[in-house]
C-alpha cells in the first residue's frame, strides 16, 4: 500500500531536497506552493503540486482531506533569499504569522483528515540566552525585544500547537541552513546544518520517532543533538549522492 505525505512548503529550500527523498522511499508526495509558476517544477520532481494559500483555512482543510495523508510535513516559511538583512525586519512578522496562523490551519486540517503523524520545521536559534550547549528543554526567547522576540513567539506558537494536537507531533529545531537553495555555500554561523541533512531528518521523522522536540544541527558545542541521532537515526554529515 502506497503511503501519502502532504508536504506544505514543497518548493522551499528544504522541501525541494526532501521531496525526492520521500519519493525514493516509496511515498506519494502531495506538495504545496504559493504560486502556479512553481507547480510545474514540483511536478518534474514527481510531486503532485497543490497551489495553496496557507491562510485560507477552508482551502487548507479541503486540500488535506483530499490527499488523506499518512503524514503531514510543515516546511513553510516566508523569508527573503539568503536572509537578506535589509529585508529581514519586514519578513519576521510574516514568518511568525505562518508559524502561528498557518500552523493552526494545517494542524486543523491534519486533525480533520485523521492524519496520525505531523512533522514541523522549527529553529534552533530562538533559545533564551544561557550557558552553552542548548538542549530541547531549554526556554525560548519569547520575552526578547524586537525581531528576536517576534520570531521566538512564532516558534513557540508553532511548537505548542503541534505538540498539543491528537497525533504524533514531531518538531525539528533546525540550525542555520546552508547548501543548495539557501543562499549560503558554507555555514552562516554557529549551530548550522546542511540543507540535505535537514531534509534527511524530516524524511526519517516521517517513519520513526516519538512526539517531541529534536535539535537538528552540526556539533559545534552550541546544541545537544543526541536525541535526533538516537531516535531518528540522523547524522549531520549526511548528503544527497
């Protein structure tokens, strides 16, 4: 029996690396994009494209109900190419809205469709300051001022929704992405993760791992990633061949 994944954000940096992994593992992938121009490129990857506005709750529920997925994967973001500093101030509230309202719609759709498993992209650089390294139980910087606080509160909303819903909810706290499609050829800072390894973590989580939060980043002393390594059989050095 063919299993189905509903991949929200299939045309994004991680989504475009993740979709082929899922397909090669035998999954049917229904993937969303915000624009019709990207639908054909998804089809070329073997994805069944869905043009969807994540803020249209009725449309999101209808799309997920039609797909009837075994797993929903949330890889949606709204960030400028290469995290352009000149555009990040205006992008942060939009991205936080996706993590709050967009997640709410996607979770509601997964519940309506009785999907038993839900995987969501979070970030590993929204922790409140403390002595390193960070582990999954550490507090997020939800009281921080400015853009950092906006981002952390969006992250906290996403994680609370996913972990509180009636399915196996897995939150992947990704480090700073680099590699194809990210705008960075090398690690852009501490707690980095190659986009291929990030995609692999989601592919692994589609078939294993219990509900909870998992740090997903390279070992540079910033984060403890033992949980992802053990429960998801994940390694930061993994790359697509």
